[in-house]
């Protein structure tokens, strides 16, 4: 026995499926381009487009391919959409004459549903730091420590690293710790990067200490600050890396990058905490403020 489905039901369903397919193509294409560009940037140890031409090229190429594919997909489905919209307009005119009140309510709901995603997307784009906290609500907690990262900093996941053992944060260039629009139109979006993590094994902590000592070789303006994390002492070394520093770029096109390395002693009951900072001198105070707010989780 065959069941016939009215065309009035099939046409809206087809329209919805076309919309979902086009949106999925666009979102997945942009997400894939961003993911590949992020991996290239991490591999090259850089975090802005000026220092990472390969990552910038990958991102730009992925965006262009996604947009071109999206345009071609819409051109293929455009004739059917025009016919669908013409029939829908004729039906809407008839309904407006027969049921004016109901028609106005439907228009108001339709406008709300259309504009709400756009407002959310614009908020994420223009106020990216706050949006990154909403996307990753657990970014303030490590396994044994609780952080207090302000919403003016961008928090991001690190590929291949558990979110409860390490979190990275970026400061927007020129933000000075205040809320502001994300300057995506600039070549450099972030002025500094910082990381916070905890290690459960003494061997990992000992290796971290060894690497930190190597970083200080040839450094200038070396200074130390001490903090207290519950029962554990935290030592932070701040310095300017030498010109031939092998652990990362010493400067960007606009500023010299300061480096800060913080660690607790090796044998802190298996709860070794470490943190590091690399970036503009203007953002150092924001880093130390986060360090001052670190609390052990009982």
C-alpha cells in the first residue's frame, strides 16, 4: 500500500534540507580551514598572521575554496528556490487578506528567527574573548588548581592536550585588559600568549625544570617573583630571551617579546603547577594577576 504525501508538506521539507545542507557545507569548510591552519601555526610556534605565512596561506586558501564551493552550490539550487519563493509569496498574499492578525504574528516570529543567529554570530565575531569562555566553561579549572582568567582574554584548546591539565590564553592587541572589539582586520590580532598547567608526575616536573634552566642561558634583565599556591611556593622568572633563543621567536614585527617561566618545586605531592608567558610588556601585569588568583582545589 502506497502512502501519498501532499506536495505542500514535501516542498517545505526539501527547502529546509537544502538550507541545512548549504549551512553545513559552509560551517564545515570554514572549521576545517581553521583547524588545519591552527595545526600549522602550532607546528611553527607562532600565533599571528605576520609571523605565520604558511598558516595564513592555508587559512586563506581554505576560506576561498569554501566560499567558491558555497556559491556554486547555491547556483545549482537557485532555480528551484525562485519557484518555491514565488509560490510562497502568492500563498502569503492570500493568507494576509483572509487572516491579517495571524499573518502579522507569523511575520514577527519569522523576523526573530532570522535575526537571532545573525546577532549571536556577530557577538561571537566582535567579542571573541567572552565568546571563547562561553564555549569552554571548564577552562578555569585544572585537575588540582582553579584559575581566574578574565573574560577579556581569549581561552583556546590545545590540540592533543587534555583541557583539565593545560589551558592557553591570548590577549588582544591594544586591549590593555579591557573589553573591546576583536581587531580581525589587523595583521596581528594577539599581542601575548600564556599557558597554565599542572603535572601529576615528578619525572615530568623535573624535565620542565631542566628545560626552564636552559631557557635562561644568555637571557637579559632576568628577575624573579615568588608566589604562594596554598602550601606550595611558585617561582616566576621574567627575562628577555637572547637573539639566538632556540625555544621560540624573540620578537614580532611590532615589539620585543618578554618571556616568563613559573614553576612549583619538583616534589609538590604530585601536583606540580607551571605557567609561562610570552608577549608584550604591557600584558605582563595581566599574567601576574592570574597567577595571584590561582587556588589549589582541595
